[in-house]
C-alpha cells in the first residue's frame, strides 16, 4: 500500500504498529474502531496519525485528555450511521440502524457541536460505511445522501465514504466495476455534497482479494453422503470466511484444472462446520494432490488462527516467475512461545 502511494486505514494498536513498521506516513493514517482503548488512542496521537475516526462520545472525552497543548489540534472524523440496509451477510452489514458502529444522525450533530467547541480536536468531516462485499452500488449513493443531511461541515470538509465494493469469488458472482463504483459515489457527491467537499474511499477487499490463492494438500478422499469428502491439510484455521460469512469459493486440482465430479472440500479441524466448499467440481482428486482455492487475498490471513493447535501457513509473494516468502511458516515452537 505504501509503495503504491495509498493511505492506510488501521483498526487497533496492532494494525497501527504494522502500518508504521511498513513505512506508512502517519499523516495519511485513518484510525478506526468502535472500542478504541486509551492506550490505542495515545499510540495514534503520539505517532502523529492524521485522522482519528470518532465512533462514540467517549472517544471525544478520551482524546481531549490525551492531546497535549504542544501537539496542536488532532484531526477527527465523526462516524455516522446512515441507516442504509445493504444486501450482504448480516455480519458484514455496518450502516443499518442497529449497527454497533458510529453515531446516529442526531447524535452526530451533538458530537459535531462538541468538537467545534474543543480547542484540542478539529472536526475535519464525517465517515460512513454501509457494509462489505456489496454487489450493488445503490446503497453507496443512499449513504451519501444520508450524511448530506447533516448540513455544512465547514470549508473543504472530508467525506470518507468507506468501502465495501464486492469482488467475484465464484463464476456465478457479478460484481460492479471500479468505474461503476466510483461513478456512483461521485455522482451522489455532486448531487448532495458541497462543491468543495474532499472524498476519501476505502477500497479494501477489492484491492487484494483476487491477488491471492490458498494451496492445500489432499490428506484423504473418502465416500460420503451426498458427495465424497476431500479432506485437506488446512480449513477454518486459515479461511474462516465460509463459516463466519457463508462465503462461497471455487476450488480446483492444480494439475487437472476445471471440471470433475462434485465433492465436499473439508478441512482438518474438529468441527462439522469446517467445510471450505460444498458441492465443488474436482477432477479425480487423490491423496497428495494440491488443491487451489482462489480469491483468498482478503480477510483469510487476518482471521487465521491456531484452532486445534494448527500452524498458520506461510505467505509467498510471486511476480514475473519469481517467488519470495514474506511470512514464514509457523512452528510448534511459535505455538508454545507465550505459554508460561
């Protein structure tokens, strides 16, 4: 992200230190989170984070205590609940009336009044996010219209319109193009926001999902009902999306790509729910074969875990026929390192 000249969103201290270690410009960090601790806010202020998103009134209380006189004003955005329903899994919807994120429009107005009266915090604008993996652009436009009802936020106000642009996980999916997504946002902005408004978007999974695939090795193939089982050396320890979000993936035997009879691709963990892809065509899978599951570049790595003592896999970057390991394979020593 840094090499491409992008700013970085961070949620929590761990993502903050990771971004800084990667060389991200602190001034281009946007610090999110619905439950930011005193420690995390202090880290962000001390690092010189350009923007902190106020998700609740307690964030304002904490920041006013943390920002010292000599540090000048801390730029903030108010996260607003636009009350927009998005057609996505309920765990990925973030802009509806019952969302745990952000402030209702009336509460956002009160927060804005508090921030304008502060001599330590500077209200730069608002943030809105309606959900993730959206395959329809209409909710984005409705969110812009909703935040516009807050009225004038000041000269050159920032409108962080969040992200959520979905991607194609399977051949049956139809996702909006980047052009269609940006056109929806800019058309809505021209219609509802001040002419001098500054827009920020958070492309998220649409940047990285299709950049990666996961390789598994087949451990066993056995009869099953209604389909044979193909069990691999991974599962919900490295890809929780099917279990958390009901996300559908494709899969193929790497040496026999495409086609084949339906199988259930399952993981090695002690859960019946540890199924990576149900009813997926695989051509004559056998013990020792490699199975590729594409479009695993978003969320799989960050949700990886050690359930059943499983070791997290390495990450390898490939370009122009060259490969380099960027995250090493976990070891059993790693697994025991924090135990006392």
